[in-house]
């Protein structure tokens, strides 16, 4: 059991925006543009040097208005559903091949197209990779994933974990640590099983996060976590260490938000507002 909190790499006084990594978030569609905005903002607040949010063309104007500090790419979408079209897979993959870290899944919707994109990212993108939300749901039950030299980080909540493994949620929750460790070994990934006392494991090492509170149980909180993780991977943190530190900082931002706002009134975007203070606490 690991109880040591990994350290964020020190910043070189001679560094520039390229030094701190180029990050990509593939997220959002018509009706779920907020997921892309939240994730992109969280990447910015977690230290990534250059952030690009790739989203459906229909959602791109809204996502672009979400923050002037990230760039956006509009991907081809289905005019009937507003979700990514088959022709979006190539451009999205090409974007990832040019980046230091990529997150995929928040607000994309579940489809075979997204499942295909995630598998291609696993096979071809050598950057740090975070798979969340609809990226996980689109892989189906008990997927066999391509092995990577650098393991991807997957971030299921108990329901998504249950869908991946074919278990019930109660079975997942009955042995969170053991289930997470087994899945990490089977898929060759770092598992971050969300919830009270988040479990992070690469199949061998295990860390239990103790920050966070019930006020974070809001739509969008997971999108913020994905952005934090991609931001840390941009700065060349190894996947397990980035997941441990990311879970801690994400929860700490939630604890700081609770101190000012209370658990009832806080929302996911408040976590982003308190990320700078959370990172300051690390020092």
C-alpha cells in the first residue's frame, strides 16, 4: 500500500509553454459541451502548457467560448445526433499523435465510433492517455485492450466499472481494492476507481485517496478529474504517480470549496476555481 504523495516536477525558470506539455481533450458533443469546457479548464489549471479541446463541430462554438486560454478543434459530427461521425476518427487520432497527453471520453456519448477511436488511441498514440466516461462505456463488457509500453489511466465510477467487468455495482463495492487490482492486471492499465476513498492501482501498487467529500457528487466532477490527470501527464509524470497526485489534488480542491461554499451549494466548476489553492497546499 502506497501512502507517499508523488511530487509534481519542479518548473525550470528557463521553461516555456512547450516545456510543460501539449495536451488534448477529446470531449463533448451537442448538448454535452460542458464536459469539454470543464475538462479543458482543469487541464489549464493543472499546469499543461498548451491545451487543445477537440469536440464535435456543433459544440465547438460553445466550447470555444468556455475559455480563451485553450484552442479548439471541430470534429465532423452526425447532424441527427450531434455526436462524432465516423469521419472524425482520423482527425482525432492525428491530433493525439502530436500531443504529450490525451484524454478521451467526457460528454462524447456512447457509440461504436467512440469505441473504435479509443482502441486506435491505445494502439497508436504513444502519449500519456486517460480514458473516462463514454470512452470507457463504448469499449463494452470485458474488453481486451492492446498492451502499451506506457499504461493508460482509466477512471471508472462503480457503475462504469461494473459495465466493464460484468459485475454488479454491489459486487464492485464489496472489494474495491481487489477488483481494481485485478482489472488493472487484466487490461494492463492504471485503474482509478472513483468514489469514497478512491482506489488507484497499476495491479501491483495500490494507493487509497483520502481527500474529497460528498459535495463533489455532482455532474461534471469526473470531467474535472480527467482534465487534472491529463494536465499532470503533460508534465511527464508517470501514469500511476499522476493518478495518485491527481486524485489527491482533485479531492483537496473539493475540500477547499466545501470550506467556502458548503457541500450543498458547490458545483463542479468550483473545483476548478480551487485547483490553484490545492496545488499551493502541496508546496
